[in-house]
């Protein structure tokens, strides 16, 4: 894993366009894939990108089911 492959809360917040507190809360609840390093949340870029793809698929599937 390269240095740019590990993101901090602020970077994930920017990527998702949400507040840092939202990212913290989502990490703490297990909603976002994350891990801690000496008590600070860190995120694998690959895991976050996969999470985004799953959210898109779920939204698309929900929209298709809603149209039926």
C-alpha cells in the first residue's frame, strides 16, 4: 500500500463531500470501512472506492425496484 492509498478523515470527507464529523461517525459505527492507527481513523482508498461503488449499485437497484 502506498502513502496516497491511506486517507485521513479530512480527505475522505472531501472525497464524499460530507463533514468530517459525518465520516468519523460512519467509521465509528462501522458504516465506512476504516481502521485505527494509534487511535486515529484511517481509510484505504481502495476500500472507500469499493464502498462508493456498492452505494451506487444499491441506489440504482433501489430506483429500479421503485419503478416496478
